[in-house]
């Protein structure tokens, strides 16, 4: 399964599952990234960290480590 880190700039994907546990998963869900929500990848920093996405109408920067636990389709 593909993760948010694998998505290319300009692509829109749908969140299938969040693999993390505990506070990390809770923080991601509090930011509005939940199962079924569409995420548009706007930019990736020159060194690949962070990834800037648009979710639920606002921009959000996510670290690579956090993007790896978000499975998308």
C-alpha cells in the first residue's frame, strides 16, 4: 500500500488508514487527516522534509516520518 510520503506533487489522494499508535496517531487525526479525507500534495521541501498538503481547505506541513504512517489510495 502507498503512503502519503510516496505521493507526487500535484496529486490528490484519499486516506485509507493511519498506522500509527498513541499520541502520534491522535495528533495526525486532530490535524484533520482521517480515514476517507482527500489530501492534495502541494509541495515537497528541497530535502524532502516536510511535505506541504492541503486537507479540508487548509494548508498543513507534515514531517516525512508522519507521512509514512498515513496509507493512501
